[in-house]
C-alpha cells in the first residue's frame, strides 16, 4: 500500500505546478500579444506576403544581372577579354582611389566622433559620481545626435559647405558621437568599481580616477565599439555619397543609375573586402589591448 504524500512536499509540488502553469499562461499571452503587434505592424506598413512572394524572383533576377560573366578559360586574361577578372575590374585603379577616399572619410569621422563621444560618455555614465541632471543632459544630447540619420546630416552639410567629402565627414562624425557616446557610457557603467574607489580613497581627483581606473578597465570594449563603428561608417560613407558627399558612393550611385550591372557587383565586392580587412584589424588590435591591460 502506497504511503500518502507528505503535507509540505505535496504543497511544494502544488506550488511548483501552479507557478509553471502561470508562466506557461504568461508566455502564451505574451506570444499572442506579440503576434497581434506583428500583424498590426504588417498591415500598417503594407507588408503583404503576396507582394513579397511576387518580388522574390525579381530580386534573384537582379542579382543574376549584376553577377560577373566570368569564364574559367579566360579568368586571368587581360582587360580586353570579356569573361576575365581584369575585364570585370577594369576600373580597379579608379575605384581603389575612391574607396581609399571613402575609408579616409570613415576613419576621420570615426576618430572625431569617438573623441566627442568619449568626452560625453563620462558625464553620461551614472556610476562616476556626477550630478544626476548632468547625466540626463549628456544622454539626451547623445540621443539627439544619433537619432537623425547620417544622410539627413549630409544633406544639411552639403547645402552649407557644398558638394564634397567635408559634408560627409561632418555628417558621419556627428552621428558617430551620439552612437559611440551611448556605448562608451554603458561600458563604463559595467566596469568593476573597486579601482575607482581605490583611486578616490587615496586622494585622487575625479579626472585622475577616470584616467587611471575607468579608462584601463573599459579600454577593450571602447576599442571594439570604435572599430565596429568604423566598419559601419565605411558603409555610411558609401551611402551618403549618393547625395554628393564624396567617396565611392557617388560612383556607385552613377553605375546604379545607368544600370552598369557588373560594375555594381565589382564596387560592392570591394566595399565588402574593405570591411573584412577592418574586422581583421579590429580583432588583432582588441587582443593586443586586452593583453596590455591585463
């Protein structure tokens, strides 16, 4: 004959089953609300599955058009031989110079934006002992600069300074300051505070504590975010060239406008390769910084 369940054990099992049932119901309710929100968003934005399904073949057709017509037997022939790599990249020297200009725009804008974002990150971090109103003002300022897309800033600066790289650099730098300032402040808030407390307890000033406690602890994350932003800015510098802000973007806009399909794929491939190089350099730099501060 089975022994009756112990009273406390039975109550614990009942409470566990009840808690699991409540969580399951909450999950189902949350899923239903999320599905309703997605359906509402699709209806408002006219995201119709039938339209998407009808357009997918056209996307494939476009990619097939921009794909180069390479032939293995002619792959390494000269620029006059259709089907060769040289024929596909026949303007590699011009595109390389434009891509170099775009990378310089992205690098300078990233440096300017990172410097401004770092200065604003210290007051934006809530754990560094500054007044609360200062943190709120810094965070609202960062939000304002990163909310406006780079291309809008580029249009404003093109109108103010004329067509050229300067407008693109300023537009990207302004947006970068807002984006990196937020990430830098979050990285500072996540550091271990004992070094900070030690510097302050030994008589160090607020600036000295930031220099010798906060920066070394947050440096790997700060560098990683900055290099990631450099990748993003390279893409942004390519896009804002569409509005006359210089770089490879102007050339890409031209070949897209005139439907020079193979040239489109060649330029896109060069941009992808540049981003890959930046990512590899970022990884190497981050490892070296971690080794230096650890």
